C-alpha cells in the first residue's frame, strides 16, 4: 500500500523538521531547526514486525534529517516485478523503495537474533542505489542492507 506522507506520520511513523518557536531570524542568523523521527512497535502483521518501522524511520532521519536531499525519481524495485511503478518520490528516503509501494512484499523483514531476542529489520537501500553508482562503493559493493542479495543493481529512474 502506497501511503501519503500524512498517513505514514499518523499510522506507523515519520520524520519532520520543526523550526523552534520564538527563534529570531535575520541579520544572517539561521533558525534553530529541531528534527525528530518516530516509529511504533507493531506486532499485528509480520511485514511490520517489532522494530521494522523504527529502523525504517530512524535510518531515513539519519540520512536526510531535514527532508531536503533530492534524488532522481525512481521506480519501485525490483524492476522485474510487473507491479512496479514510478514512485513519484524525489527524496532520499532509504526505507521507501523496499518498505512502501506495490512491491514492498518482495522484501520481507530480516530476522536478526540478539541476546536471545529476534528483531526484524526492514530492508533499506543505500545512497549508492539512489546515485546509480556502478559498482557500488558501499561495503562489499552492496546497494541494500541488511540482506545485500535482495537488490544487486542501482535504481531504475522513472521515464
């Protein structure tokens, strides 16, 4: 299900830059901008198990805290899936290619056991996927994490 930004913020998680109230702007001063990211612990659907939403939103916040990093508009991966469509998204949202859109179920959460507890991480694309870098300069030539075999080529841009 492709969600709008407002649905994502209300439903599972999101990130939003906020200008601090009462901060004067002028004379070359920049406003104080606070950023936050949030996610919910969801256990109703295995596709959104435990920490998947948190790792999606946390990594998007870390990669683009002000939601200003623009990238070429990309097709939802994998390009071989007949359900793929243009994302209409030109932001560096590392969780969206594999976590939103019609092909999200092609990328199940990855189980990561830590101290007897199994956490489920969403697949996240890396910067090299967005920048069409061949070969990828990321660790071991990866385009995605934590399962590098789920995407092995950079993004396909929308026509």
